[in-house]
């Protein structure tokens, strides 16, 4: 059953086409998250929700 589901997922994702605009938006979003994370780590040394110090 697992192999069957995996083939379905792969088939569906291969049919998806992403425009250049969408690629650019995803890239900018990822860069923004990285900047946000760096700034947050400078202020907060641990997670406020769970108290873990590991980034």
C-alpha cells in the first residue's frame, strides 16, 4: 500500500508547474524567514513555547 501511495504522490507533484513569479516569491519568503530567525535568535535565546535552546 505504501508503494502505491508513493507513486500517486510522485505522479501528482510531477504534473505541477511553477511560474517564475511563484519561484521568486518562494525564494524571497525563505530569505525573509531566515532573516527573521536570525533576528529572533539574537533576542530570544530559547523557545518561549517549550524552553528548548536548540535553534
